[in-house]
């Protein structure tokens, strides 16, 4: 099992950003683009500041292949949303990696 590609985004939004609007935009994006195999979103549960370094939210999308991910990046909906998203973030970390399944979900 494996072979999927993960797109992991860790962000801190700017002061005053309506995070719920960002979440709705991401949900719309994930539902519009068929290449997105799965989408998860979460907010930090108030870990120690020194451990989270100011980051507050995480976005995870799974793709079946690097080709699907490349198609996602170039998709007009992603390009449009990314422009709006980038103005809302104070800082960001992005990791795109092939998954190595150590323990599969039941």
C-alpha cells in the first residue's frame, strides 16, 4: 500500500483574517478538483508556543500520483484560490512528499 502524494501546508493567518472563509474556499477547491483524493483541515489545540512557532492551522491534501498533483497546481481554481490565500497568511510551511505507509488505517 502507498504511492500517494501528500500536500501539507502549515500556516499562521494574518490578524483579522476570517479563517472560516479560508476553510470554505479550501473545501470548495477540494470538491471541484477531482485529482484531490482526500482533504483534511485542522487547527492547533494550543500546543506550547515554542513547539508550534506561531503556526495555527494545517491543511493536508492527498493525491494518487505526482501527475495528479501537478494537474492540481495548474488547475485554474487552484491558481485563483492561491492568490487570495497568499494574501491572508502571515507565514507558511509547505511540504509535498510521497507517503510511506507504516501502519494503514483499518
